């Protein structure tokens, strides 16, 4: 079992794909890390020596912001946008798309399930 940055890395997957299990490490970053340690992208992490895994762990911990620290920084940046009253901040606060997407027809994942809005008039009481 390989643990890097508090995440259990799948050993049976290719090295490039396995490293993407860490939040903040995408495919390009994983390729750079493996290139700096001289490991093939097709290598399985379970078959590597402990020294190579330690090198990967050291590079990730020293050079990249990953996992909890990355989440904290992202949350802090969004809070700063909200506090400054910027357009992007208000979109975050209203839970709407931030990057200019249309909302009249799409954006269902952000806006939630469709809710039909009535006329606002209450129905007449039924006579029994």
C-alpha cells in the first residue's frame, strides 16, 4: 500500500494515472514528476522500489500544493471574491455559473432540479 500526501495510491494502475488520485496532481503534473525521477509512465507503482516512491513523495510534498492545503487555498480565494463584492464573488454566493455560461436553459447542475413556478395565486378553497 502506497500513501502519498495522505492518499492511498492504486498500485495496479499505470504511474501517470495512479498519481492523479492525489487532488491537485493532474496528468501533466504527474508526467513532470515521473520525468524528474526517471520513471516510465507505463510503469506500475506497485513494482517500483521504495527509494523511487520516496523520491516521488518528496517532490510532491516540496514543490506542489495538494489535498487539504489546496482545498483551503481555493476556499480562501472564493471567500475573498465574495467579500470584495466582485461579479464572480456574487455568482459564487448565489450558486450560479461563474465563467459566463448561459443560465436560461442550461446550468442545471448548479441551479438544481427544475421547479415550475405558478402564478402566485392560491387555489380557491374546495367546497365539501
